[in-house]
């Protein structure tokens, strides 16, 4: 192929488009004479591009074609381009496994094993694999037959014909057939030994559990018996020779490589014990000497080869011992220690890449499931499965594991096992380490269906599933209830404080001693209250442990219980209303604000048990309640005390709904639409503050003037208040406007209006147990030096003569919030021409807005603050987004009705719909604004006081991360994501606000 020097060929470009990472080398391979008949066939390139590693698949295909006899090469190529099943299977395997490509290069005729596509080929069992190995007469031929069977198995896997569970089961069936073939070869080599003994091979571990990996040690136990008339010692010696020979046949390296190690170290006494024992000897050991882990291992015992009757006798004999293991002293601590010991033995430089044994790895799921099986399997035979996923499903169906927990574990386990399979399949090597090489990660990601950005998608999915496993593992494996269940009769499962003590630290409690004291105070005694607490606490402890601050959650629960423990409905609510207990646990352990609000009136916990309780109440309902309370009160202070109590209750409702929506529950996943969460909080707090101000206004008027003030009076919301975007710690920015009633002098009206404003502010800031509502009127004309309240005519005169561009910008948020509705509408009509000027802003006004923004950036950022992490004034933060949106509103609001809104997100969406900003830019701004708002809300929820930056305290930072959806240990990811999202938003601001585009 001839191309102009310096220009790439069309083939090169097509190869790039189809996922080749070395298109130059691939182009050279396609130019080989052996591929002349297919190189231009588009079907081939499409099929190669669909593989995990197109470069590897093409290299493997070339090696296979070159290895074939000349007369057979064209048959292979013709079949390849005309038969889609073969094409998908063969290229799929070549693109995923270098080792199987090597096998095909050594045994090129084996590609024909992939041609057939009969029903029996889809899900073969032991019998089919035995037929595939029937011609094996020595170790080499067994290896060739094994690889041929593995080739067809891997083809079904990479093409998606079988799922993870089916593939693992087929691998176990292939191992069973291989063990039988190896034992047959050993018997043929030593017929005298075979004649003296009965020998059974019992599979353990993943092979026994019918869930084997591509490359894994096959764990076995050997059971032998003498045949009639044969001395037992001689029979055991013969059985030992047969067993050892069988192991060597599978494990040794030959010219055809190896199959896998056969590991008999799970036998009694391990490596120090005899390789083969009689059934009686096995039972004597287990009954007297066996340790806890040995019974856990026996859970997966399955007779697979040799004498089937003897093998089944062994399984039947040890099974009752397995299900009695949980009655042993220190059973649960023993298993947990073994789990920790496994983790502790992983080298530090590998633990983050360890897929099986590391935190959040496969062993976490397997240990947790096995422990639950052994504890509850004493009385429930449905749990007696050696297969992890089947056992997990049975645990969920039996109610021993929450269905949501089980579903997440199932999904995570399948994903992690799929990763493990594809890592091992590449070179058929026993490894559980995730590679760190970019090319390996790319192939791995593509093999799992990730094509857009395979490495990033793979890492994100892996970390997400690993964190799910770690969280659920801690919740299930260390659940304090387990030790109690393991020590009591099956019908007496309940928590004892003593048993819980040794679990608290594992659950993440920073002060186990204090936590234990809380547990003892809550659950000790024989009262009905203590009995209910003993039922509730195991579940609550798991939920507390699922938070950033379990200690705070447990302490808060004790305080609420102490306050309401004698109230008959409280414990009944938590016991009988499934959501109430979990909701309370989430709220108490998520930070300081919500618990502080609850402690001031603990009876508000009833909100958490009402299905409608977490929905925000409308402003109309709130105003009705507030104004009715004011009407019943004896004086202004008592009236506003009731009003502020309503505000505190509704703030608790809003914070609880926000926390539960952000964390999710077992029955309801976390809210994925973060913008909707932010909007709900902003609207709820705004409506609540508007109703509170309306109540304070009514109380102030009634105190001095009765039902009618001498002047019509209205409160105009400004800033975030007017924009319905208040966060928990926001002040209420307002303007006060009045209009004298007929027959009332201007002086009298002004005195009355100013008196009302002063009284309202005083009442809303009185020191009480309820949080104050601070009213900020600094956006009024002339700022702090101007009058606190003006008549509508005074506003009109000021805005006509003196108004500056920043005041027009501030009026974009103006909305009537309380008081006289007609006056409020008149004020809005007055300011509309200012905030939406006809024909937009002039160049001088645009320059002035930009100058003010630049000045604010340089002067108002707190000293020492990180500008990349400041949610309000930092790069790509709230101020950046809002000023950009407001500039578009002032420029185009006169012509675009959708821009005439006080809400930032609504205005941004309208600007996008009107074509004023590209959709991608609008998405970046919206994402950054929502994230920055959530950070501010999170800081207030966690710390109990407002803040615009991430907290410095590690536990508080973790709590903010949990609210934002990041698991423990991922604070760095949270900060990186925040910087990335706001950096992109800032780039849009630079173009849309500071640039020429307005």
C-alpha cells in the first residue's frame, strides 16, 4: 500500500478508530501474504475492534494462521469471515488471553473446537468435559485436552454466553473431570496400588464450592479405605502413592506447561499430617482437635473423584460437625481473627491492588457469607450451600441479610470475580493483583465492556464495588448480634452488651469504652424497654457504623432514648416502623445540626416514622400554622417563641430529609439527582423563613397596633432568600417597603414601619433554645447608611435618580415574601425595568459588572483560604456561576421571559433553551453550582455552624464526604472531583462572563 509521505493511510485511521493502540504494527501484520484474502474484509476489522485487545487478537490470529498447515490456512480464514459464532469466539479469546493464543499456535487444529455451536456446547457439565479428556493417557496429553476444553469455556465467557456464576461452575466441572482423568492415569501406572485401596478425592475451597477461578489451587482432601482382605497400613501407603502421583500429574511442569497446583494442606494437621486418612481417622481428628477455621473450610467439601460412595460417606459424616461449629467457644472471634490475619499478611505495597485478600476484596464477601451460614445454618438447612452466591441468596431469602445488602454484595462480588477471571485469563497465571500497567488496565476494562475510557471507568467501578463490599462486610461480618447468636440456643437470639463490646472497635467506634457504657445503659435490665432496646441495637449499631461518626450516633440515640424512653410510642415507633429506626440512625450520626435540632424537642422523632413526614410542608400550610399560633398567643414574645419552635421543627424535617436522601437507606437508594436535593432544601428553608417572618410581622403588629398597622407593609426577599436558594446557615436578605394608609401622615407611617422592623428583628433574635433567624437589610438603597425602611415612592425616586448597576443586579433576586401582597406586587413591577433593562445593558454597565466581580475576587476571599476549595468565592464556585447567569439575565431578560426568574438554575436552563449558552457549558455551570451548594449544606450539617470551605478536622471531612457520596478513605477523590468540576466551570466563566460572549 502506497501513501503520500507524512500522511497516514486510510487503514491506519480505521485501525485507530477500531481500538488498536499500535496501528502501524497492525497495518504491517495485515499486509502479510497469509492474510491477503481477508485483509480488506470489513467484517474482520469490526470483529477485531470488538475484542478486549485488538492488537493482541490480530497478533494471535497471525500466529495461528502461520502455524496451520498451508492447505488448512484458507479453510480457517474462510470460516473466520463467514461464520460469526467462530469469529466472535476465536477472536474474543485471542484478544483476551495471550496464553490461549500460545496454545493455539502450538496446536493450531484446536481452533476447530470453537466451530460447533450446538445446544450441548453452551453449558457443558462434568460428563461433557470427561469426553473432552477421554483421550488423555499421560500428563502431556491431559494438558493439551485441558487447554482445549478451557479454550471453549473461555470463548463462551468472553462472548457473554455464560455469566460469572456459570463460568465458575464450568471451571469447577472441568477441574472435576481433570482430577478424575489424572487419577485414572495414576491408577493405570500403578494397578497394584489401585487394587489394594479405595480412594476418594474430596474437593474443598472454590472447587468444592462449584465456583472455581481460571487459575487457582485446587484444594482437596483424600479419604482412603482398605479393600477387603488388605492390611490397612499397606492400603493407606498405596492410596498415598496414588494421591501423590495424581497431584504431580496436575501440578508438574512438562513440555505442555502445567494445569494447576493440587493443594492438600486443608487436611487434618495440614502439611504435617498424613496425605491420606481413613474416614474414622478423619472423624476422630475433627471431633477432638480441629480448629474453627477447619470447620469453616469443610463447609465447601464435595466428593468429586475416586470412589464416589466413600467420598459421599465422608461428606455426610462431617456435615453435622460443620453446622455445630458455631456452638464452639470463641467461634466468632476466631473467625474474625483469621480474617484480620489474612489482611495483615498482605505486603503494604500490594494491599491497594489486592483483589482477593485486601479490604473490600473477594475474601470479605466469602468470609461474611460463610460466618452467617455457620451461625444460622444450625437451624436452617436452606443455608447449606458451598457456593457463595447461592448461599448469599439463601441468606437474603431467609431474612438473615437485608435484601438490599445482599443485592449490593451480589453485584460487587460478581464484578470483582469477573475482574479476577479476566486478569488470570490473560496469561493463565495464578494472581489476584490488579495490574498497574496502562495497557493491561485498558485490556481489562475493555474485556468488561468499558469502551469510552476503559481505564478510568474500570478504576471507578472497581473502587466503588470494593468500597461497597468493605462497608457491607463490616456491617455483616462484625455485626454484634452474631456473637450472641453463636453463644445461645437458636431460639434465643438477642444482643448482650458484653458480647457487643469486642465488636465496637471493628465497627469503627473511636471510643469503644464510652460506646459500651451507652449500650449497657440502654440494654441492661429486665424491663420491657431494655428488651426492646436489645432487639433494636444490633441493627442500629450496623447503621451507626455505616456513618462517618458512629460514636455520635450512639450517643445521640442514648440522649433521645433517655428523653423519650418513658413515652409509650417512642420505642414502639422504632420497633414497628421499619424506616423510623434507620432514618433516626442516619440523622443522629451524620453531623451536629440535625441532632441539635432534635434534642431541643425530641418528640420530633415521630416525623421519621411517618411516610409523609419527610416531605416539606408548603408555605401556605406553614403560614396557616404560624399565624394561628400567633393569634392564640398572649403576647409578642410568646407568639414568636411558638413561631421559632415551628421553624426549628421544620428545619429538623428538612435536614432529616436531606441526610436520608443523600445517604439512602436499605430500601431506598441515595438520591442521584443532586440538583433536586439542593432545590428541595433551598425551597423548604426559604418557605420556612418566609412563614417565620410573616409570623413575627403579625406578632409585632398585634402587640402595638392590633390587627391593622397604620401603613401597608411588605417584606421583599433578596439574595438567596429571594432566589429560593437558602442553605441551612444563610441569613435572610430583605428589603422593607411601606405605603401609608389613607389619612395617615408620612411621619406616623414611617415611625410605625420602623418600629415594626425593629420589633421583628428583636423577636427573631431573642436568646432561646431555638436557632435565631438573622435578618440582613444591607442591600437596601444607600446600604447601611440608608433608612431601614422606605415608602414605595421613595424607592422609585432613588432608583430613578441614584441607582447603580450593582443594585439593579441585586434586584434580580427580589421577590415578595411577607406582608401586604398588593404592595409587594407593586414593588416588583417597579424594579422589573431596572433588572431587565430594555435592549439589555450598555457596554459601560457590562464593564462595571466585570470590574466589581474582579474586585470582589481579589478583596473578599478570606486570608489563607484555598481559592480552589472555597464554595462561595472560589474558582468556579457560587459567585462565579451566579454572576455569569445574572449577566445573561440583565442582557437578555427583556426579550426572554424564561430569564425573568429569581432562581439561578431556572435562569441557566432558560438561557440554554434560548440558545444564549451551549448545553455543555450550561451543564458545567449547573454541576459546579449544585456541588458548591451541597458543600455549604454539608458543612453546616456536619459542624452545626455555617462555612464556605471544607473542614480541616479529619472526621468532619469524612462526614462531609459521606454526605456527598464518598466512602471513607476517599476524601482525596472528593477534593479532586471538586477541583475538577469547579475548574471546568471557571473556564466557562472566563469565556462567558469575562470574555466577549454575553
